[in-house]
């Protein structure tokens, strides 16, 4: 696509020169490729411009003034329409060119497309409402079968869990039953220990009593032995006295 700008290089109107400069400078700033066509020095350019400007866009006298802008053979507009497009950030739309990515005009175009597509989508939905069963067809049946199978699987799992819980409860009951005799055995062992301890204490008391009895007997025997020894000494002394008396008498 070639943008054509019809200009008058030797125009005596200051206003026309300023408008031409504004258009050219803006296109260069946007880096839009364009071809300037001079109508002052080229009669063909002037005649082509006048013939291709639409009648409703021509001034009252029927002679369009530069600058006039075309995209190939398509008429874009004059300076006033170009200025309005620039103010609205729609220069690329005015020129019939796609806006570059990241430009304000491109962002606005994306928003317009989204709104337009959304409107079309809603219209399509309204026009083609299909029942769910007819739209899904066999796939709906398959989904239903899969759902039923999942429910059956869940029921089996619940039964298995219930059986597992019962087995666990039985095992716990058996465990408690096994632990109960153990406690009784411990109590019995404690009682036996107490009995053994009592027997041991009784035996110790009896042994102490026997030892005390033996000590008393030994003491009694000692006392008796001392008494015997004392009695013998006294008898000898008496006999000695008697013998002395007998001897003295004889002398």
C-alpha cells in the first residue's frame, strides 16, 4: 500500500503551506512511508486528484485544495479529516493501515475486537441453543456410567472400611482380654511376695526367740557353774580348819 499526499510546492497561501507541513511532519514522525505528489508542477497529478476526490467531499466551488491524502486509489481525506483522526488517535485507521503493536490505536482496536467478538458470541449462543443431552450425546452417557461406577466403588470402599473397623475393634477387645489376666497375675505375685515376706519375718522372729532362749540357758549354766565353784571352796576351807583343830589338840 502506498500513501499518496497531493501537495502544492509553490502555493502562495500560507494556510495551505502550514497544513501541508503538518501532514508531512506527522507522517514522518510515525515513520509512515508516503509519496508526495506536486500538483503545481504536474498537471496530471492535479487532474487525477480532482477527479478522484468524492463529490460529497469537494468544497462548494468543486475544486479541492491540497493537501489531499489517498491510499493507492482509495480516498482517505483532506487536512480537516486528517486532523480529527490525529486528535482521536486513529491516524492508521484514517490511512487504512494496521496500527503497530503497542500503540494506543492498537490497544483501542483490541478492545473493540473483544467487545465485538463477545457480542457475536452472545448472538451465536442465543441463535443456537441446544439441549444438554442432545449436545453431549454418547459422551453424556459415558460420564453417567463413570459416575455410577465411582459411586459403586465408593460403596465398596465404605464396606471395606467398616469391616476393617470391626476387625480392629475385635483385636482391641482381645488385647484388653489378654491384658486383664496379666494384671491378675501381677496381683497374685504381689500377694505371694507378701506371704513370703510374712513367713520370712515369722521365721526371723522365731530364730531370734530361740537365740534369746539359748542365751538365757547359757547364762543360767554359767551362774550354776559359779555357784558350784563357790561351794567347793568353802568346803575345803572348812575341812582345813577341822584338820588344824585336830592337830593342835593332839600336840
